[in-house]
C-alpha cells in the first residue's frame, strides 16, 4: 500500500486535498460545537423552590434553571397600578440548603407605565443554590 492508494489523497492536484481537509475540519468543528451546546444545556436543572415576596408590581418567574455553579431566571414584571413605576429594582436573594444568604442579584425595572409588562432575565454565579426569594427594592444594597 502506498501513499497514492488512499481514497482521500489526490496526488496529482494538491488543491483538492486542501479543499477536502478544510471541509472535514469545518464538519468536525460544527459537530463538536453542536454536541457541546446540547451537553451544556442538559446540565441545567429546573428550580421550583422560590418565593415571590412582592405584590406591586406583579413579578412572575417563567423559567428558573441552575447547575452546581451558576444559573438563570427568566420572567415578567407587570405594573397593575395606575401610577408609573420608575427607579425600582427586582432583587433576587439566593440561599443554600442551610438557609445561608450567599448573595443578591439586581435587575433594573426602568420605567414601567400602567398596565405595561416587561420581561427580565437574571443570571447568577453562586454554587449550590437551594432556593431564592424575589423582592422589589428602591436601591441596590
């Protein structure tokens, strides 16, 4: 068996070899990227242990997922009053299973007109979060 016996090696025109190797490289990078994306997404687990400790504006949690090192929370905030809301923050307080406060994250609501709804997404990097509490504050602590 010699060098010219391989089906993927063109001995007469080297540009064909370069094109083939570039194609194989692109396919390999694409495959690895797709597999990595789905592996990382499968590591996130749903979090249902949370408390919303606010009435106005109405805050809902649509999706909350976490790994053992980080996570994210997605939801909506709705102004159900007749007054404009300005300068408020949604505060997320994270706790471990021993009820230890391990940190807070804030999302600025901005200006929220009457009957207006906005979506939010909060990302956090705290290990071993067991539960979280959602509140609305006037300032960051």
